[in-house]
C-alpha cells in the first residue's frame, strides 16, 4: 500500500509518501519514500500566533512546489505531456475557485507530471483551522480528480497519537524505514497541544473513548499565553521550557488547577490568569523573575498532567501510555511522566521530537494503521472541531 499524505491543519504545509506491505499486518515496517514539511512559523511570529487568513494563503502557495519536491524525493517525478481533460479542468476551476493561485499552479504543472504509482491519498480533514484545512482538502480533491486516486480522511489528533508508536529507524536501499511498537491494550492516550488537552482510552485499535478534556485553555495555548506575558517570542512553549530549566523551584506557588478533582478534566485558564496577576503586581519583570515564573508555571502544568494520567492508568488498567501533540516534546513532561509510569511498570511510548509537531508522516501512519473507507469527494469537508472519539 503506497500512500500520499497531506497535512494543512495549522501553519505547516506537509506532504509524505509512504509504503507498507499490508500482507505483514498493521504493524509491519513502513518505508518513507519522501517526507517534507514547510513551516510558516517565521511568518506568523510577528502576529504572536497563527493568523488563519495568512495560513490559508501560504498553504495555497506551497502545495504545488512541495508536491514536485516530494515526488522527486520519492523517485516518482516522471515527465509527461498530458493536457488536462476539459471536463476535469472545469471541475478544478469550480473546486479551486477560492484558491486561484493554487489553480493556476496546478494548471501549469500537472500536465507535465506522469500519474505516480500511489494507491490512496491520506488527508487531514480536522481538527484544525478550517481555512487552512480547506486548502489541503481542495488540493487533495484536485489530485484525486486528475489522477483518479481515492481519499482517506484522517483525524489530525489520531496522527499525533500514533506517531508515538514509531520505535526505530533504519535505512534500506537508501530509504528511511520505520519500525513500529505493537501496542498492548487497553492503552491510554494523552493528547497535549495548542488546541487540545485530552485523556483518551484506547480499548482496541481505532476505538477511542474520551475520559477527560480541558474545560477552557489547552495546555499548549496556556504556554503560548504565558510566554506572551513574559515577553517571549512565538511559539511560546519551547521558550518557556528553556527559561524553566534555569529557574529556581518553589519560588512562586501557582495553583495546580483541578489536581484533586475526581474526574479527568483539565483547566489552565486560571493558571494563566494567576501568572498575569503576579506580573501585574511586580515593580519590574527581571530576567531572574522570568526564569522562576516559567519554572513554577511549567511545574504546575506537568504535575497536573502527570497525576491525572497516572490516576487514569490505575483506574482503567491501561497496559501502555501513549503521548502525542506538540507539548509532548516538553522535556519536563516526558521525564516526569516516564518516571511515574516506570514506578508502576507501565511503558510510555513517546514520539520522536521531529514527529511531535505537525507533519504528514503521522497522517500516513494513521491511514496505514487504522484502515478506513474511501470517501466520495463531495462528502469530504473540513471538520474544525472533529474530536478523536467521534466518527
């Protein structure tokens, strides 16, 4: 099974081509023929966060040249001279009406490319910023029309969760090969990102039950907001973590929100507000104070996430814990959670830091490991708030 995967849920335009021998089972090694990510972080930094209209524009500019590079990396960029069928061209014009630049690029480039040997297109349809999602969706639909290839809709957060089961890397015939860790079920998934903080019970492959989620800000969102309060650049999570490593423990005593609640929900808005009140009352926000504030803020977040996760492991008898999302790259969270789980003999699966942030490879993993039905093009729509446990 050879898959072209597309990711555009936020500010990364990403494409990958992967191959798996499905006769060997779901956890058979996956060969990465190509994997490319074009980040918009430098563009959005001046806004202090992702600006959806800008993200949409940049995706539309990026995808056609990124496709050329991805096909070339995979050794699948073969020249052709095949004019677009007029009927198909008419459909493309309607489909890409709101992305005229993408339409112009595809009309110019696609007749010069021979149809690649790809079995399916795996596509992020949600959750995420809908203007950004729609660019990836319409690009995938255009490729499906031109090449007669089916589309497999994928949940972005399932991709983050499954990125953690990559257990090793090797090289074969000049290509990157991923080996996968078979998961022992039931498993517990902790999803932590700029838009999500969720605890998910994975009872069987592809079967997800929501145990708890944030009632307000996601943990990654709280990191970014506190970073802005401290005058740190976007994205704020890595900047907070750098400062926290230099801070003194226990210098401030921020709340540990919902630490002792009997459920598995989270809340980080009040913690962010506590930081703001402290800063507002200071005569001067010195570099040393910034380090100490970052330290206790991070300690608070990590303590809450770890305790809730360990409680859920014990209650539901989880045999494996999987963590996914951008905040999974946080060193403090990784080490604290790993230590707590080691003490009770439960393995923790973590994504490589390169797979923690948004990428198309994780979308490919979700398509390879959780087989799904092909969906007719007219039914494929952006689902900005699609949660992993919903069908």
